[in-house]
């Protein structure tokens, strides 16, 4: 029997998808719901970024489930849905649609299934996609070990690690914004 080829999914299909997902390689890839601790960490980051954006009068902060579309990357990725993000424009004409472009800052907060060798490879591939799409800073937040790994487009393979007692930043993506690591994991 010949295998039936599945039609390539598009952004239109992603708009219709009921739940959090990303468009990669012509497939809608569902993203798991998160647990209490990772969700609260993401919300704290979003809240702090929102306060910053309002004070600075520049950009907007987004929480979990915001969609960002990008031209198809070599990996096949056409969208991102980070756990928290900051974006400084341009904004879409239709406020009901995803933002066209990569976030300036993308934050990925690890859930319980985001650990191990395959998860590390997936995180590295997604970071590479973020940078290729134009993201300036990517945070990889380790919910278990309570660490913040900050990657910058200028040196995408090298992370700066922030621990309890330290203050993390997202320079140059979010100029002047900082957050205490202790506050993230309180």
C-alpha cells in the first residue's frame, strides 16, 4: 500500500489550531502545557518585562502562548511560541494576528520533560533558530536547578549563567532591564 502524504500545514492552519503549538517543517507541533513552578517563573518574567516596557515606553512583553511568525528557516521552522518574550516592533496591522518577526528576547522555561540529552539537543536547535530569525537574546531557564542561562546573538554557543544572589539581564535586547534570580524562583 502506498503511504498517504499529509498536506503541508501552513500558518492558516496554525491560527486554527486549538492549543499551544509551533509550525515546523510543515507540521503543527503541539507544545505541552507546563506545571506550576515553570508557569509561575514565566509569569514573573513577563510581569517584570511588562513593567519595564510601560516605564520605557518601548516594546511590549508577552507571556506564554504568544505566536511569532518568521520566514521559513533551514530547519523548516516558521513560528515560535516562547514562554515569555519581549518585542520592540514593528507591530502587525491586525492586532488579532501573530507578530511577524522574531522576539527581541525569547525566554524558554524548562518543564519537567525538558531535561536529558535529547532535550538539550532540541533546546540548542531552537536557540539556533531564534538567532537565525533575528532574536538578540535567548534565556534558557532551568526550573529544577534554579539557574538562568543567557545566550546572546553575538556569541550564540556561550551562555552566561546567573544564580541565586545575582541579577540577570537581557542586554542588548532589553536595554537596562534586570531581574533578581531570587525573585524568579521565590
